[in-house]
C-alpha cells in the first residue's frame, strides 16, 4: 500500500503555541494547563464574535510566547466550523498575514499544521496555524439553538469552546526561544482520504469519522509499527468513535489499544461533566495538543507521537437533505528533538 508520507524538505519545528478556552474546559482535568480562559463570551455580544475573539487571542499568545511579530509569519493557515470560516477571517483580520483559509471540520488543527510544515520547509521560514470552535455557535449552526432545549443523544459529543494557535518554523535560531531541552519537530505528514461508510446520524460523529482515521493509520502503518510511538493521538473521536477505531484496526491485525488516546476523552471529566461521548470541535484537539501534548514533548515525557485530526465533512444543508457524512483524517508525526543536537 502506498503511504504518500510527506517528509519536510527542511527540518521544521513547532516553536510556539497558544491555547484559549471557555469555562467548561477550564473546569476539566486539563484546566490548569491552558494559557487563557474566559466566560465563553470573551466580551462580545454574539457567539460567533466570541469565537473570532478566541482566535485573535490564541494567535497573539503564540506570537508573544515565541517573541515573534505578525510580520515575521510567511503565511497563516486557519479555519473553523462556522459557514465560510468567519471565525478565522474576522478574528485574524488585523494581523495582516497572508491568509489561506481551511475547512477540515474537526481535523482542521492537523490540516493547518500539515500545510504550515510543508510551506515552512519550502517557501517560507515561518508559518502560523490557527483553529477554533465554540459550543454555542456550533449548536446554533448544526443542531438547535440553546433556547430550544433539545435532548442530546448518548453518542453526541460536546463541542469544545476553545482555540489553539501554533507557529511552525524552519529557522533554527527560533528554537532557542523555547528555552526547553526538547523541541517538537514535525517529522512527516500524511494527508487523509475522504471515507464514507454511510453514516447519516449527525449526533454520532465518532462513527462517521472513525473509518477515515483507520484508513489513514493503515496507510501510515504500511511503513511503520504502532509500537514505535509513545502515543497515537486522535482528535476527536470521543468514546464512541475511539472504540470503533480500535476495532476497525484490530480487524486488520493492528493493535493500537495500548497507546491510543483521544483528545475528546481527555478534555472533559466523564463523571463530573455531562458531555455524553466526550469533546469535539476544531478547538478540541488544538487546545489539548498545545497545552498538554506539546508540553510533555518539551519536558521529555513524550518523545514520538502521531497526531491524527479527524473531521466530519458535512454542513447543515447536507444533513437536512439526508446525505451521508464523509470523514477525513490528517496525520502529523511529531517527535521531540534535543535542542543542543539541532
């Protein structure tokens, strides 16, 4: 099986990141790790404006932590769940960075890092990747306004209110700004293929996305073994989709049960927070990667991971018309490299 793994032409590193979350996320098990939390409004009068503000704040944090200016970014890759990705376009408008909008649904974080790594290793020295989601804006667009008070199905996931931003650089001088022993390096990326297994239930995104995650991982594992990696991180299948993914790969003789984790199951406490099947949304994997996983790579607790962003390629119109929901899963291979060896 052909893998199509892309290896950057120049070494590229995630040299800075920022995370912004709402109150429910702050109350979860990772709450103390995020850079900034707010009251879900973030000083704005609509949920959509609130989400845009989270993106503005997250990119500002990532630039500030890395001691960068917007003018030093060659390109900005960003996207979100709202129609025409308005959270990204309005939220990042004032940065004046060449902008390339993305839509990969909940896979947008991985897609942004994928694109940023390719461009930072070829045409630009540095690129930024940003994404977000907001529970209230997503509910209004994809399901029902909060005022409706609709009953949530057991397989439903809770859209994370959060935004993550990343700076990817091929300049080794930037690495010293991390002041860390290890720096996260993007060793390779694998774009996903669209996979449709006939799922029509918009309240079961895990089932819609798991087959695409299995497809991407099977392609990657034609050249690698699951045992090579400390963690295989999906984002975000939730509890329902995670179980399906393990079963799908197991049927092909590939066991990831020992080192697989999912951002949708990490961000909330299932006992203390009523989130049903776990977290979802573009912001879910972005804030977990920024606040938790990358920090564990920098400290040396993790040395080699696979980050697989999973997305459901639908919109409200396609759901209302009864169309099936294709899935997509992009893979980013991240390893910890010693700063002194670079």
